[in-house]
């Protein structure tokens, strides 16, 4: 058995779980950011904004045709 099979399976599982969890991350982070905007430091606001943008943008980018080819190759 190929020793990289376990690594491939682990990375693919993390990738798919991230695809499902990232919208939930955005739904939790956005109200948190809106409620505590003034109480948070500038670094914390920037981190939450980056998390929200990436959580929304990455699943949408995965649906593009060019990225679809990469998915077929990766999850083949």
C-alpha cells in the first residue's frame, strides 16, 4: 500500500470539511464583528474581516470552471 494514501485521504477530508465549515464561520463571525466593532482592537477586526472574506470567497471560487478542473484532479 502506498504510504501517501493516508496523507492524501487526510488532506482531502480536511479540504471537504473546510468547504462545509467555512460558511458557518462567516455566519458566526459577521454578527460578532457587527456587535463588538468598537470594543475590538484593530488587529482583531482585521483578523475577523479576513476570516469572513476568505470564508465567503473560497467556496465561491471553488465553483468556477478553472478551479473545478483542479478539484477533479485533486479528488480523483
